[in-house]
């Protein structure tokens, strides 16, 4: 049992509560693969494309709230995990990445599948480790210690990926008749993660400072749907008459107080109105926001103070106004400051008046929406609206990057759709693993998982479907306009002669062939009646994966989006 210390890695992972391992085929990784495949407490799945596998592991970790293990063979296979590792790093999702390797003496010696794998993920992992390649007792102790440390680090706030490079000597496979066993007394080092809290003195000080601000803006960044946090923040805002802003990936659509359309009206409101919306204090929590217009607004109309709430770690400053970091869990912070402020009714009314200014603009935008969608024409934004309005009351709603996430943010979700959890790969905002991440969620959950994606993101990640696992709860909506329509809409590429060939990247694929290839149900729609009929079948859960292709074209999509902007602009001209 020359690889006993490697086999015991699976036992250590299991005792740390890891539930899922994603194993990519290869020979150098055989001891790792056999260890996880033979452990009863860990669900193992195999995927041939490491890039897709990495994102599937990310989705599994996000859905289960436990780290996922990734395993690959040596050489370029490890590099293919990199996009998912980077996404996990910026979204703060725990992954434990094992890359099999040749022993150190064979690096740079023209040996097959051999590259320089130490620190291969650079600054996009919390830490990278390199295990010893021998079985000396001290090396066995070192392997055990490193694996325990890495798993704990992956789950320490801010959570994220860790990398363990594993040099392995031949023979890689057990001898005939030899069984994979795990040591009975494997050492496991567990960690208690204490929740950060505010001291009594801190609460008093922050409450006094809070009472001194009239114009308070609370901004929810990307985060998972948490009903208790939603209620706590809503109560805080009501007590302090603070304005709550949250785009679709914040999962704050369940609060009746949320300003949903800030990205829209901040893009078109005149400076005379924007100046009235300038905050004195902004309080942020969660991660990034989609809205470029919100960022630009706050950089121009900067607050006096900006507080960011998170338990630990580096705090970015996207609005260029950060003045205070509060090392505390968001729920604890807002609950601890939810007492009525010691101010006069007049001062409280002034705060309420500020919130009403934001509500007026949000309501103005909603009226413009009603006028725009009343036309009942068939286009991509209208399609996104119909899809989102007909989502199952309890589901995971995934949105791919590029126009899909922007359409979803423009449409928004209603307060009554509290049971819908929104996910999007906004750590790096790439299109490369949107489908794979969704499939990771689908494999680990019983609820419906609905993905809204564009044709480029869909076909770029087609290997997400290249596996042998059933996904009866997966539904994919592909808006196919034969290219990257976003480059017709944003400033810059839309005006250059090379746009069509080098930016839009025209393509003429259809999702029908992919659906047939992988034996999934294919549906399509090119008008409103076809969409209505297709959705009846699409949302019928009968044990099959279903792909609904919306047939669009770039000209109609561009015209519809420009008309939408004109309707919003016109609301400020009257």
C-alpha cells in the first residue's frame, strides 16, 4: 500500500463533511481517483472535459454549501480547471483542487504530460500546496496536515479554492487482489468558525453615527437567497428610513422595499434628479453589483461615508468612497442596529423623504415598463420577461453572462417570487462555464433549475452535457440571435467596421442538434404564440432535460433594446 497516505485523503475529506467529488479521467491521478471512488460517504461523478468539470464542481459546492473536490491528471488538464478556480475565488466558493503530477525530478525532462504545476493557479487560490512524493513517516504526517489545513482554509471566510499538487510515483494502480482501504485512525483536525459580532460599545457608537445621517443608502451586492437576512435588512431600512437597492443577483427581490430598477433610471435621469438622490451614507454588504450606472452615479455623487460589512478579508472599493469596514456578519450587523434611532420626528421625516425620492424614480420606471411591454411585440427582452414571470414558485434561476444577465436585471423579479434563488457567474463574469455551473446545481438539488442563456455562452460550454447523469430538473432557455448582440448595443464596438466579424462573431448553429445528440427534449419558439405553447411543455417535469430555443435576430434585438431606452428617456422629457 505505497499510496496509503493518498488513499486516506478521501477519508479526511469525508470527515470534514465534503459530500461531492468531481473526477476527471486520467492515469497519473489513479490513486486519488480510486480513493474517492471507493469512499461510501462521498458522491463521485466523472466528467471528461476539465473546464466543464471545474464549473460543475463549483455549482455543486454552491448548492450544497460544502466544498467540492476536483481531481485531474497531470499536464494541461490542470490548466483547464483555471476558469472555474478563478470564478470560485471571486465568488468565494470553496473548492479543494487536487492535481496529480510527476515527481519533481521529472519536471522539464521531456516526460509525457509534464508541465510546471506548482502554484499553477497563481493568485486565484487562497493557497497552493505541494505534497511530498515519498512515504516516509514524516511525509505521511505532512500529507495529513496539509490536507486538513487546506480544507479548513477553503471554508474560512472569505471562502474560496485551495490547490493541492500531488506528485505520484509508479506503480499507480493497486496490485491484483489488493483492495482500497482507509486507515482507521486517520488524524482529522476540525475547525470551529466563530461568528463575528459587534461589541456593545461598537453598537452604541455605530448607532450614534447612524442617527446623524439623513440620506442613507443600503446596497445589497451579489449573495445567496437568505430569508432571515432579507427580513432583517428590510426591518433595519424601515426603522431607519434607509433606501434599499438590490439588483437581480442580490436576491433581495423578496423585499417590498427594494429599489429594483436603479440601473435603468440612473442611466437616463438628468443630473438635476441624480443630485437629489446623492446619499450621505452608503452601507454595502455582499459582493459585486451588476449596475455600471450605479457605480458611475456613486463615484460622481459620492457619499460622506461608506461602510462595508463583512466578517473578514480584503474589502474592495468599487465606488471609490470606502471609509469604514465593519468586521461582522451582515445579519448580525443589521439586527444589532435595528433599534429605533434617538432622533426627532422631523429628522425621521427627512430620512423618509429621501427614500421617497428613490421610490418615485423606481415607480416612474415601472410605468414606462408597462407602456413598453404593452406593445406585445416579440423580442428578446419581452421573452426574458415572460420566462421570468412564469418561473416555478420555488426554483433556482441561473442567468448566463453578457446580455442574459442584463435582460434579467432589467426585467427583475417581483416581491411575491421569494422562493426563486438567483445565481450567476459574476465573479469573473465570463461565459465559459454558465451551463456547467447550472448543471452542478441540478445534480445536487431536487428543485427545478432554469438557465437563461445566449447562443454564444450555450455553445461555448456545450461539453457541460457530455456525461452520463440524468438531469430531470434542468431547463435551459437559449436566446439564439446567431452571435454576440451585446456588441451592437455597447459604446465602442458598435461603431467600428470590424464589428460583425471580430466582435459579434456570427455563428449559425442551432440547439436542436445538441439536444438530439444528448437525447434531451428540444422546443423552439419564434413568436409569442409559439412561446406560450412551448412553455406548457417546458415547465412540465416528466423526468427529462428540456432545451427551449428562442429564435431571434440581431437587428430586431438591437431595435427593441434601443426602443426600450427611448421609452425610459421619454419619461424624463415630459
